[in-house]
């Protein structure tokens, strides 16, 4: 399945039906009067969030969506049938922009959230509405109004509580596959993961938490280099970042600072997002080297640091225990400003020599 997270579409709501001119001409009704019915309302176009979609693929090839027009009014004061509304299903987390104004007009987060993006035109009035003491036999009616036409951009931001970030080959896909039932592509070359992967990790209580494996970021990702710029937006909705660093790298500290720099350059307060650092692949590094690198990280950041092996599962239980605690704290303090002494952040201006 292709992962499509940005599309442009065109929507056209239905036009209202025309009102008509008609008179009652029944036997034994000498003064029947005007009896032209109103036109029916045009169908609207409605976006509805559903939880069984994770991509905007359905909008990749079908770009124009039109709702039904309202029907013409009938004689004997009969109103025309309204056009059927067109309901378009989108993944939870879809943001809707009006391309004419570039304004965000809807953010559909919860399942069954709906938003009418194009309103159907009103039906025209039949001649019965123009009856008056001065005009006992009106011979005009109004046409239906046109339905709204809009050009929209749909942008998907995945809904996950934990975003797994790191340079290519840091072990993000391996970790999410070992913690959940997700089956991302895993190989020993960079950029194995080309799209975000979602996995549900179960807490000891049985509740599920959604993790998102974000494709490997590289230096310059925030300005469009590599894959990262396309997928950094998916981190915006996460509560917590799990930053994986490859211990086999030439300089793990430099790798860490590259990603922090990209989060800072991208903005949206990503660099201030609570993080847990996982120093990965301890199964391939001796204990003395592990300890030295961990101490170096603890010297430049107050984020919790864990030594783990995603492929062997070493240290993952302790990592998850701390992660559940952090998430509980964040949920309890949601909407409140976190005390920096309780939730310290990385200092990008650090001058500590990482060589």
C-alpha cells in the first residue's frame, strides 16, 4: 500500500434545483392560484475522519468530487428532491487547507469527526412564494443557487503518542517490529524505511500506545534534503520522542546533535518535545565503550539515556517502563506549562567537545 500524506483535490457541491411557475387548474377550484414548488437543495460535500485509514491514497488519482444537484420543483406546491450529500472518508489526523486563502479550515482528529467543506446550493423559490394582494397570479420563479466550489489541500499528520527518530540505520524499524506487531522493511543499508510505520505497543495494563517509526532524518532534512522534510510533520502530534542513536557510529554524539539541530530548524517546538534517548546496538559494543558513550550523553543532556539492543531485546523493558512513566506525567499535565526543572530540554548551544 502506498503511503500518501499530501494531496490536492477539487470539490464541487451540488446546485440547487430551480423553482417553477405552475397554477392549480383543478375542476371545481375556480381560484386555484399559484402552485409552483421550490427546487431541492444541492448535495454538500462532507469530510469524515475514520480510524481504519492511514493514508490519503484514495485521493491520489480521483481529484474531482461532485455532489448531486437538487431537483426542480414540481406542480401542486411540490418541493424538488434534495441532492444526496457526498461523504469522503479521510484518516484521523487529516488537516484541510483552502488553497485560495491557504487557511486551515478543518483538523479532523477523532473518529467520526466531520466537516462540511462545500455547501450545496439552496433551491430556487417557486411562484407560490410571490403571491401577494397586488400580484394574485405571479408568473416568475427563482433558479437554484450554485453549490460551493473549492480547491483543497489535504495533509495527513499521523496520530501517535511516541515518535521514534534517529539517523538512517539507527535501528528504528527493528525496535518497532520487536515491540509491536508492525512488520516494516528491515535491511542493513540506509533509508530502508521510506514511509512512516505505525505499531501498537501494549502496556502492562493491556492498553495500547501507538508508536510511529519516522523515516531516517539526515543533516539538512528540515530544509528539504533527504526524506525527513516530508515526514517531520508526523512528529508534531506526538507527545514524546524516542531518539535512537547507533553506538557503532563513528561519533554517536555528533549523530545526536545532527537530529537535534534538524528538530530546532524545523520549528513547531519539536526540539522542546520530551525525549528519551536509546543508545542502540549494545550487543555489538563492549561494556566499557557503552559506559563511556553513555556518560558523554549524560554530560550534555538531561534527557533519560538507556543502553539497549533492539534486535536482542536487551534493555527494552527498562526503556518501556520509563516511557510509560513519562507518558503518564505528560497526560496529567496536558495543557499546563511543564516546569523546566522537571522536564529539562536539550541545549543546542552546548560547546562540549564530542570528538
